[in-house]
C-alpha cells in the first residue's frame, strides 16, 4: 500500500493544492457577504498562496527540482503561513487583546533565513513550519472556535469543525516536517511518518484541506441562508450540501481513475521496455559468466589437474603448469589457482604477473569440495567473476579445486554506451559497475550500507525486489532488477518523464472537470438565490402597491380617497405655478342623501354612492382625477381645463347621473360647484371656492351647476 500511495504523490499534490485554492475562493466570496471582510481576505490570501505552493511541489515532483526552485517554494510556503498568522493576530485584536504589530514577523523570518543559510533549504523549511506554521494554525483554530461562541445550531458546529481542522492541519503541516539536519526534524519527519504509518503525510494534509474547504463553504452557505431568509432556499442548500460532497468526491475519484489508467498504460510500456533492457544487460553478463564456468569445469575434469591435486598419481611439474597457464591465457582470464583439499595453492597463474593469493571464500569452497560462483572486486571499479570448481577422482572423491577468475572490464566497456543507466551491485548493496561513473562505489539502498566506505546517502530509499518505482537523485525512475550469482544483481533504470506526462494529462482533465462542476454548482446556487430574491422583491412590490392602493383608494367606490386627492391637488398647483398651466376643480354631492339612508337604509345609500362613482368615472378623461371627498361628496380635478369647459363637464356628469336607475332607490340627482385656478391660489383657497360654489348650487334648488366666482364675472374678466 505504501508503494502504491507513493506512486500517487502527483495526484495527492494536485488535490492538496486544489482544495486550498477552492478554500481561498470561498473566503474571498465570504468577505463580500459579511461585515468582517478583512479577516476573510487574509485567510483567503493564505489559502491561495498555500495552494499555489503545493502545485509548485507537484511541478518539482514531475519536472525535477533544483536548489533555487526549492528555496522559492520554501519562501512561498513561509509567506502563506504569515498570512494565516496575521489572520489569528487580527482576531486577537478584535477581542481587545494586547498583541504586537506586524514587526513581530521579522523574528521568525530571520530564523528561517539563518537556518537556510547555515543548514540548507530543508532546515529552513523545518524552521518555518515550527516557528510560523504551527502557531498560525493554532491561532486560526482559536479564531474559528471564538466565532462559534456567537452562533448556535449548525453554524456553531461548522465553525467548531473548521477550528478542529486547523488544529489537525497544524500537527500535520507544522509538526511533521521534511527531513532536515536539525532536531527534531532529523528524527520525527515525513520519512519517519511514512515508515511508521505507511501513509504519506501529504495525503493527510490534503484530506484535511478538503475538509476545511467544505466546512468554510458550508459556513458561507449558512451566511447566505441568514441573508436571504427563505425557507425554500434553506431547504435547497440543505439538499445541495450532500449533493455537493457526492459530486466533488465523484470528480476526485473519476479523475484519479483516469490518471491511474493513463499512468498504468505508460507503466506497462516502460516495464516491457525495461524488462528487455535488463535481460540484455544480464544476458551479456551471463555470457561471460557461463564461459568462465565452462573453462573452470573443463580444467577441473582434466587428468592433469587430478594428478596435480594428488588424486591419481603425479603428473610432473611442467604438464599441469602448461595446461593451466595455456588454458587461462587462451581464455584471457584474469587469474587462476589449483588448490588441494586443504585449500593450499598448488599452482598459481596471474595474467599481470602480480601475486594474488586465493581468498578465504575460495579456500573454504575447496575444503568443502563444493562448486561456487561469485563476483569480487580486485581492482577499484573493475569486478571479477570467480568460479570455484571441485577436482574429483573417478570415485567421486574431492581432492582439490580449480579457481578461475575473469575481469568484467570488457563487459563494462561494451555496456558503457548502453542507452539506459544500469548498475551492478554486490551482496551488500554497493554499486560495483555502472555506465554512470558517479554511481560506482555508492550505496544502492540504506539497509546494506553499514560500514560501506563511509557512504552516508543511499541512491534510493528502500531495496528493490524485482521491480519498483523509486527516486534516484531527485528524479522519479522505474527500476528493474535481476539477481545474479552469490547475491549480486543488475538493475536497469528508466526515467519516468513520460509517466508523469501521461498522468499530468489526467490531472489537467480532472482540474477542468472540477472547474466546470464548481462553476455549475456556484452558478446554480446563485440562480436559485436570485430567483428567490426576485420572488421576494416581486412580493414586496406587490405588497407595497397593495398598501399604497389601500392608503389612496376609497374601499366602497374604488375611487381615490381624500389623501390621494390632496396630494394630486398640491402637485397640480405647483405645476400651474411653474408652467402657467390652468386647471379646474369640481365638487359635487348627492341631493337629499340623508333621506335616502333614512328611507331605504344604509346599504341602499352605499349602492347609490357606488353607482354614482361608476357613472362619473365613465364620463371623464383618463387624465382627470376623481375622488370621494367624504360621505356623499365627490371631487374632480381637471388639468388643462378652464372654468367654462369644466362647467360643461359638470353638466355632462349631472345629466349622466340623473339617468341612472338604482335598484331599490330609483333615480337621484347631484349638485355641482365649479371653480378654476387663479395665480396665487393655495389648496385651501381653491377648495374654499369650489365648496362655496357647491353651497350656492344647493341653495339654488339642487340638481344644478354653479361657478365661483359666478360665470358672468369670469366672462367680464376675460
């Protein structure tokens, strides 16, 4: 499982960064919705910068890292946590706590810089997490927990969850740091966490980041519920909360599946190629070792060797000597021995003439009478293949051994131009031969490096058994291993550039899918919210209109009431004063209306008023304003009408009303008083004149129209 998760580090970094960028976007949105915008903007700055930093870690993993690039990522990570620390500081200020200004950040920044200068980038990374990340996350947790105190129900639970998430993230990101040459980063670090749990810490951090993003998103949704105040919108968001988690999980899992499919396709291609390469290298080595073994076997079975070893009489000095030397010289061997049953050399032949006594292992094989084949290093960087073949008498009894050693220098020369890197390792895991000169004499992995020439840093983190993906010198590679004689192995290395290119396609597709889904979710939520707000706005407008109508309409007749008429009269006077536009005012009421009520009852009187209002409204212009002035009295405002024309209108109304037959009452009549606007008039003066004209109509016998001032006077003035 650990190896599988390590192979998913690119996707883990991608999700890790995307979660924080989504958190930043939500925070900036929340800042526009509440009264604490500055706080949310600072938190959003942390999230966006931190998410970008994780994507840079992804770039380093896939495209390769460098000292400058690593330093830049540490600086960006430090800046992001400074934003989070400032978020906690601002919260403390809002609680009237005594906190220092931003100058205090200079101290941890100086510590990070000093650690980087004296101990390297990993130390700067660790110090930044210890001195800035850990306090910042704990401070952010306190801020969330404090906010929770002012809420109840679901909002409090969400804020407490967010606070707990920051605590967990503080431990994962501020306490579990990259390995560095300082305490405790040299012991309790990311490598230790992987070895202890089998899970990369980045996976834990990414999971916490996703939980934080969802929690803050739900907090924002709760704020919208409070703002909109709609039961329908609340139910929609409650349903969407579960749907949103399911959709996001589906995108993540489907994106991972696509990335894994593309990576697996490339894996298989690389594995087939690597299998052929390692078989080619091991085949070249095997050809050399098989030939060496065959020569040793031929020599061990020769009568001269049996005689020299004392198994079948004496063969003389020259014969065996010539046979051994001639055979090994023709084979181009490096050295050779004939050993007796006690492991003592009877004959020695060395190609370069330098003495080379048999090793302890070779003597032990001769004494045991057993066959052995192994690789050894006699000269730096040039391993030899050594075969020990027992010399047997005809009855099968061992009387000694033949040792043949051949240098693998010709093989190394042939493989020097091999297109893929390879290395040959001994039984301790030390590289003895490679077409990469800087790999020779290095430890392949840490489990076999004890006492290995002071080698401190192995090439890869753990042993390879058969095949595995590993990082060599900071580059992800596919390793294929074939075991040879006596614990020696050959390993062929294939760079993983194409693998990450294939997986990056899946990651990009996942990013696009996530963006589309998030845009859709946000847009759909916004559309529902706008629709709810529009419905509320329409209802409010309708209610306002209804209230205004109730405030300005007479409930019995449906005409304007006196309040509305007074407003219209004042507006008309102001217009006439400004533009010189004249108008007329007509008052009229029902003749003998009290007798109607007394004789036929008040319902009959109401029918009279309703019928009169309908008849009057049907005989005036749309620009005229007709209102019930009070009781059985009505008022008509006629803009742009002089007194003569207003009198004609009043006569028309008088005749129309007289023709109405009212159920249960019969016919009724009305008296009319007419007056016109005069410069300097106020509402009181013009109303008084109209009322005086109506009074004159009543005094003159009713069912008639009178003017005020009287009509002859008006004509004389004209």
